[in-house]
C-alpha cells in the first residue's frame, strides 16, 4: 500500500465517522509519528529523557498525501553504526553521490516500508485515537449543554432505560429513574428532557437525560412563556412530584404584569402544553414572596389557612385550617403539604382549627374592652386558646397593646379554662 492509497483509506474512515478532515489528518500525523519513534527505537521508559527525533512526518491536506523523511548521519564504511540514526558512506552515495562523512542525508520512507506488522499496529492505534477524539468531542459538546432542553430519538428500549440517538448519532441515556411515571415510548419516538449529567464510564462518555429534574420543568416554562425567557418574570422556586403535581413560585419586577396570569395564559393556554409534556402533571403557579407566613399560605393553596405558628429558627410551622379544608391542605397521599414544604423550605404540620373547648373572644366583652379584643382579631386570634398559645413578646410586637394589658387578658382567659376544670 502506497502513501496515497493509505491516506485515501483513512479518508473513507473519516466519512464513516464524520470527523473533520483536518482533525483526522492531525490524528494520522500523531499516529505515524508514534509509529516511527517505535520503529527507530526512540521510545523510552517512563521517566527517561526521550532522544531527539531524527525524522519528519508531513501530512499535506491539500494534496491528500503523506511524506515521511528520516535523517541519517553519514559514517565511514566498515565501522559499527546505529542503523536508526546512521548510514554508511557507500549507501549514502547511492542517494547523493557527492555526500561526505559527517554530513546529514535524508531518506524518504514509504508506508509499505514500515512492514505489515507496523501497518496493522498503526491501524489499531489510529482506531484508538479516533475513538478518543470522538469521545472527547461528545463529552465537550454535552458538557456545554448541562441543564439545557434537548431532544433525541429512541434507538433501544431496555429494562434499565432508553438509549437515544440525536441527529448526529450521539448516544444519550434516559434511565428509568429519570422518566416520568406514565412515560411510554416506542422505537424512533422523539423524547425531550434536560441534559442532567455528563461523565466518563469505561473510557466512554455517558450522557444522562432527565425528565424528572426540576430544571426540565423550568426549561419548559422558558420555552412556552416569553416573559420568562426575556427575564421579565423569574422562576424563584420549584417543587415537584413528577407526573403527579408541581408548584412553581414566580415573581416580576414589573408591577404592570401579573406573573401568575402570564404563566397560565388565557384559559390555561400557555400551561396546557407543559402539562401535556409532563403526562398531565398538575401545576400550581403562585406568587413568590419573602414573607414566609404569606408564602406558606400561598403554597398550601387551594386550602385556606386560618392561622399558623412559625418557628423560623427550626424552619417549622404549624398551620391551622378549617376542618373542611384539611383534605385539600394535605392533598391526596400528602402531596399538597409535601410540595408546600419543599417549596417554602419549612416543615409544615397541618392541623384542624376546630377545638371543642375553645371560646370566642367576643364572649369576654364583659371583662375585656372590645377595642382590646379587636387588637387580637387583627392578627387572626379570635378565640381564647389561640391567644393563650402565643408568647407574650410576640403579642406585644404584633399588637398595639402594652405587656401588662396582655398579661391581664391572658389571666382572664386562663381563668375561664381553670374554672371549667
């Protein structure tokens, strides 16, 4: 096989692998250089200094040709010499009749001169280098797309998940654990998800797609709602049980825009496409706020919160709702309260507001001035036990009442229950 035929064979390889022409020639040059070092005894053990190369490998991308030139020092005939670096004068003069001892002469090496064994080894080395190149290209391509929305077609369906191929033939893996319950695909179906992870496994890039990651829902919102893509509306938090329900908290700096209405669209027109993509996952969109009490109330929608006791240090809250709202606050299998907890970052305990032994504050008007009772009602405390549950410092801070007044009220209320006992 001559040099031209050799490079043409690798051009066909390039067409099969879709490798850039210049990159392929660079790999070819690297492989031939390595082969020549081995053939000329220039390979060294790790840690040892490598001898200087006495050859050049020239790959001409325009002509599609390879030239390999070895440089020899001319020595006297009959003396001991290194055949990889030196050449006797008589042999050198067959190339250049005027050459003299001590001078350097170059000699072209044809591919076929390397021998069948070297050519076979060279081909294997080339295959390895091309595979490394392809793996690096795939790894870098997807590393830059982490967290982005991506689409690919089903190639193989396995118990552990789906193996997908994109338009360029790059393989992506969608594990069963990253699929939405209810996802059902056939070969050649198009699947959308986000690129969740890119790693090397067994010397090959492993590209993990996810449809359960919160970022998938976020990317879908960006795609369907221009105000989010433009940065006018911000997605502040997401809580999600894939395929079941999600809560999305949004906000905007523009007072003229209703962020929830913009996300939902007229008659749900904007969010319907997202719901369909997520296998009819129910999506609640709420207004985000830094006020944790108000945020918890919104997060527990559609239930109406009557009152709550919040411990900001422990990030816990006991939330009281009307008895008829308990099921809505908790949700089927606890989904609503779980998502509200995830969204707010607080451990929420939902309780019924009905207490059989409690007494309305309005029943104490003969002992407590009405304006004082109204101060408690302003902060949602309209029964005796609700007042008694609170710390005095909290009540001083939240009402216009003096500490002594609050203590007197609490003594009156406490006496009511002490008398009952």
